C-alpha cells in the first residue's frame, strides 16, 4: 500500500497543473499558497521519514515549520475565498459543531 508521502508529489503536480490554467493572477496566487501549505505540511508531518532518508536536514525541518506557520496566517486571511471556492452552503457554515 502506498503512503501519502508516495502520492504527495503526484497530487501536488496535478494541483499545480490545474492552478496554472487559472486566468486570474490573484486567484492563481491564492491556490498556489494553498498548494504550498499542503505540500509543506505533508513533508513536515512525515519529517521523520524525510530526515532518516536524508532528504532534509534538521535545519530544513525547522525552516519548513516556520513556513507553514507563515502560510497558515496568510491562508487564514483568505478563508472566505476558499469557502466560496468550495461552494460550502451557508447553512453548513453556521452549523453548530458539537
């Protein structure tokens, strides 16, 4: 069975291919930010494997964590755009989370 680490490069490439087809530069930038966040978060979540396999160093792991934090702040500011892009109904947005 393949792990998420195995599939992440293919998912990221497919996402970037789709993003590159977006004609509006502002929207394209927002989706690129989301793709970077997904890719970096996946690497960081599996950093043990990447460190053991010598794909990244300890310093790179720390830098990735800082990038994730910075990207989270930016993505949070654009939350309404992402919600609208996924066409989440207002009823669900106002639903109580139990």
